[in-house]
């Protein structure tokens, strides 16, 4: 009897965790910036072949976009939860900035904020990605504005103060802290002074 062999090609299973390799990509982009990061650096850090990277993420732009999304979910949104779940608006902002300082000074992180570091050099980022960064900043402003208005209704913040201007001041302080941490992440004292100045302008 003649046996007929059926050559069925089984689908290949990716032998890596998507989230883990994305975290490694975040570290490279965070440290080097989008424009300065090249493909060999990403491949080495992620432990992937060129074909695996393109098969999984498409290209550098799409990889960067996924890296931003993961960063927002794992780091940025955790600060939002801290802000929203506090016992008061003031306590929320205190906790938010405390977490900001912790991230800025963390020895295992590149320093600053991945999102802010990217925002500083938007001219080097493809238009679609730059639009995504700007949208994220606008969303943060809306969140801070909502909390400040809540604080005004509860009597924690003077109604005379411009809520939108205060929200912008918080964003400015947050971005400034991240930039400063890139220069000297060990100078916690200065970071705390920046927070104290901003908090006093809001709640005093």
C-alpha cells in the first residue's frame, strides 16, 4: 500500500511574550528617543530577528505607537488612579506628585517620562505619532481641569482662581520635573520644591 504524505505546514508559534518585548522597546525609545533609536538597537534589546519584529509589530512607527500605549496603561494611568481615588482633591494631587517623584528618581528607569521626553522632540516624530502625543497631553489637561473644578465645588480651591490655568500649571510642573530628572534624577529636594510651589499656588 502506498502511503500518501500530507505536507501540512503548521502555523509557527511566537516564542516570546509581546508585553515583555514591548517593555524592552520602551526602555530603548525612552533612553534614546524615537529619532535616535535605530533598528539594530531595538532588535538587540528585544531579542528579536528583523523578520519577527516586522511580522509582529509592522514597522518602527507602529512599534513605537504600541510602546506608547503600553507605557500609558502601565505607568501613566496608575498615576491617574492615584489622583482619582484619593480622599480629597488635595490629597490626590499630593499622591500624584509623590508618585511622579518616585518615577523620576527610580534608578532602574531612564529618567523623566517617556511621553514627555517624546513631546520635547515632536518635530522628529512622524505626524501621526505626534498627534497621538498631543492628544494625550490634552487628555491630561482635561483630567486636571476636572479635578480642580471639583476642588472648587468642594471648597478646597478658591473659585476665583482660573481652573484651566491651574491645570496648565500642573502639566508644566509635571513636564518640568521630568526634564529636570533627566539632568539629575538624584536631586529629590528640587523636585519636591517644584511640587510645593505648584501646590501652594493651587490650594493657598
